[in-house]
C-alpha cells in the first residue's frame, strides 16, 4: 500500500499530523508493507522569497488579534504538539516562502533521505531556534539528513532544480481536491484531511488494506488552508 502525504513545513498541523500518522501506522499489522511518500504543498506560495516575518505578528494581523491573543492561539497548538511528544516553541519562529524547502525535499527523496530531512526541518522550524528560511540552515539540515553538502548548495542556488517536481505535486493536490493540509491519500483511492487522531489512521489503513470503502472522518479543525491560515481556537 502507498500512502501519500501532502504537507508544508510552515503548517503546525502537518507537524502534529505526521506524528499522529506515524503512531497510527505503528499499530497497523501490515505497516512494513506500507510505502509513505511526502508531497509538496505551499500554504503561502505568494510570500516573497527571502522575506520573513515573526509568526506571532503574522497571526495577529491575519486574525485581527493582539499579540497576546496570538500567543494564546499558539499555546493551544503547542499543547496539541506536546501531547504527541513533540517540542514546540510559541515565540521566536519565522514565517516565509517554503518553495526552496520543498525543492530540497525532492532532492532528498531522490537520494532516499526524504523523511530524515522532513523530520529535521519540522524540528528546526517548530522546536529549535533555527530558521528554515535561511539557506545556510537548510544546507546544514541537508547534511544532517545525509545529503551531500555541495549538491544541496547547488540545488538551492539553481531555482529551477526540482521546481517542476514541486509544481507537479501541487497540481496533483488540486486535482485530488486537497483544500487543506495535511492531506493523506491511501493507494490513490481514499483521502483523509487534517491531523486526525492516531486511531483514525489505523482504522483507515485497515479498511483500505481490506479493500473496503474508507469512511472519511468528520473534518477536524486541525488543518492549514491554502491562504496560509491554520485553524486555531478563538481566544
């Protein structure tokens, strides 16, 4: 069985949803026969390259809230992350264009190191004081993931490298009707939206494996939409 996951490094529910899916997969009897592929999805493709803004300021502006209210929104997301055993910083993070990150993830996929780089990028963005929008940080993460430094630098320096692969992923997402991420597709037959609980993923995997129709869970609030907004509680 193949599971494809559309996500963006800037999406906190993708970070949380990956952890939940991993837990759900671990409970699936045929887990060793599941191929997991990560696909590109930009939440804010119009964001200027090289320009970043503090996440709290972005949230306050987007939702018309004060910085304290935005901080409360982030604390809720952080609580969900920590419940999954994930570290999460509520302040000091940047928001920006993720296209280069996706291009580098495609290089990692070609070298068999995609999930390693994805996990490192998530951790850097949400848990550590390392900006994934800094090319030098991206190169360091690539090396940590097992990629060749010179090759990673060459990809980042050439804006066309793996650009077609990123765009192809995004076109497929649109064709499949993905209007929020994370978005999970099982064998190109069943789609599941949002960072659902681990048991939901286990049940969906079992149903898909048995060839039965998967009942998509009631859409949860834990997803990020193409305009870059992520569902958060109204505080």
